[in-house]
């Protein structure tokens, strides 16, 4: 059901070799990984995700047949060559995957690039288009424009953001977060963002002296490439005020510089949240559980945008914030943002 190439010319060979991204298939197990053999840092990828899913399905069917030998079905399941389904074929079994919304929640929480590519193609098919990366990219742009979100400086080379050719501005990200906050289901949607020190790709973040007090009070989407770092989301201040913030860092200096860059954007978020020091609360006051997006019961009262760094100038990582209703700052220099494990990318990248 997908058309076009299963890979993207903008994906780095090292990312494909390390499994950070892989050829995209419309049917797969565990987001195109080998169950039981993968870790978040080292995803094990099957040679053909579709065949791997079929083999697993056949294995389950045969096991069920063995466990219920009293049922004389006469069926023995084997993996056949791939071919179009005949019009009069008899359906003997089926399985349903998780819903698109549930998959999107996993994609956001774990920053799953492969799942992002799959959902983009599925979105295009649902809209009556070809299931290709190019159609998915066009649809994303159209949806942004329909929501009056700026696409100035937006360059789309793929759906997931893994390509180093992608470009996006702080303005576009901030306006997207603002549109999400105004959505009727914003509570449910925002709750799926990683929470600082609690869940997803932020679970092990915000541990530095300058940002540890923001744990549980920042919900944001991470972006990590060998050359760029981003953090975009919502910060809740002690008085309950919620702010939208965007921090983008370009030319971070490679794998060795990534921990420091992450700490910089985490500290910037802590400043926005006004949580750089211990909270002024009585001893024994329980810390936030982090089970929900901080302050998610209402839309943000302010909109902020981190300064988009100039590639020739080292950024300080401190974002600005402006009250709701004012224009988002005019930083339109594009940056890159996606997610990858730097340890798995060749140093030559």
C-alpha cells in the first residue's frame, strides 16, 4: 500500500547501518524491530519487516493449532511467497494493531522515527493520496497552513526529521504548540509529551544543578541529531502559569558535545518554568508525580520561543517568552531537529 522508495536519500548511511532508521514497511512488528533483541540505544532491525511480521504470525497460528490438537482443522501454516491477495481468498485469521492515536502517543513519548514515517504515510492514504513520503510531507505542510502556522523557512526532507536536510524555525514550532494547546482534546494530547525526569526521552534528563528543580514541571518533545539539539513544549511556573517554549541549538559539535547541549536546553526550560532553585514549600511537601502534563487542565497563558541560533554563533540557550496574544518572536533562521543515538552514528557524519 506504500509507494515510492522505502528509504530516503537524505538519511545518513550510518543511521541506516546502526538501525536508527530503516526501510519503511506498511506492516511490521514492534516498530520495525526484532522483539526481544532490541534496546532503545541499539534497535535490532529485520531484513524485511513485512516478512518478519508474517513469520511471527505463522508461528503463533501453528502454536495455537498444537495447543488445541482436539480441533481437527486440517490447517498447517507456512510462509508463502509474497503475492497479491486473490479476490475470493478465505480469511482464516486476523489481528488488529494498536490504534493510530495510540501509536502516535508512543511515537511522541519515545521519539520513534520509524513510527513517525509510518504514521505519515498512513495519514496520506487516509486523506485519499498515495502512501508515499512525499505525499505525507505535502499533507503536513498543508495542515500547518490550514492552522495559520508559519511555514517560512520550513524545509521537509522526510517525515521523521532524521534527514540532515530538514529545516524548521522556532516560530513554526511555537505556533504548532499553541495550536495544540487550543485543541479541544489538548489535555489528552499534551499528556503524551515526555515529562522532565519522569517519562519518555526526558526520563533521564533534568538532573543538573541548574535544571533539576524543573523535573515534573516541563513537558516537551526532544530532538537530537549529531549536529543539533532541540526541546519544545510547555513549562509550568510555581504560580500555575503555563508557557510555551522552543529552544534550538545548531552546530553543537558532535557526540562529545551532546550531553552539554542537552543540559543547556534543559536549563533554558527550567528558567522559563522559574524553577532553578528549590521550591519555597514547607518541608515534607510531596513532589509532583509527573503522571500528567504539568498544568494540563488549561491552555498556556503565555507563548514563548527560544532564539533560533545562528550557525556561526554559539547560542546561550536562553529562550524568551511573551504574553499570550503578542507575536511570537521573529527568529526565522531554520534549525534541524530529530532524534538519534549519537553512539551509533559514525564520527565522520
